[in-house]
């Protein structure tokens, strides 16, 4: 049974808190996310880096499905040049899930419009895995 921490504990897309993890190497902290996290404890993660991809890296999109389909290996994550990045995206999602389990997080704050982290629209690979785990997902 999962222990609930005294203060809310979130995993958060590292790019949202101003770490240099965005695909294009830019730093763009999200003020709304930082405000949401006030009073909470949080662990920054970047599924794409945890999966072994560098920063900067080529932009990627999910093709022919969503994050759930990538996890089932019926869709792919690919760059515009056609490079299949599904394996590192799945590996990174599993790493984030392991962190979430090990630390008994209460939810996740994730980056919108990301093939890893998007919650709305086409759900990302990491977001799909965390939702399957039953975590509450917040998108910024």
C-alpha cells in the first residue's frame, strides 16, 4: 500500500522548473507550474534524458497513435527525419515511473505538447504510463 507523504510530493517535468532539458536546449521555466508547486516537495525529471537522449535533440512526435500505443509498440515516436526514438522514450517513461514508485509521489506536473509528457491532446508516453499507474496528472 502506498504511503502518503505529509506534504504533497510531485514529480515535475524538469523543463517546467527551468532546467536545461528542453529538446531545443532553451530554458523556459513555467511560472504557473512554479506557483502550483509552492508549498509542495518536488522531484524534477526529464524522461527523454533518462531514456538516454541528449539535450539539445531533434524534435519528435508520436506517429499513428498516442503514448499508450507507443507503450504497446503499435505506434512510434519519430523525428521529422524519420529516426525512431520509441525505445528511449519508453525507457525514460519507465525510469520516471520507478522514481514515482520509489518516492511515493502524489502526482505529476507535466509539460504540455510533449511526446513524453503531454496530458491533453495526444497523450505522451510518460503521461500514459503514469496515468496507468493511477497518478494524478497536471499539465502546464
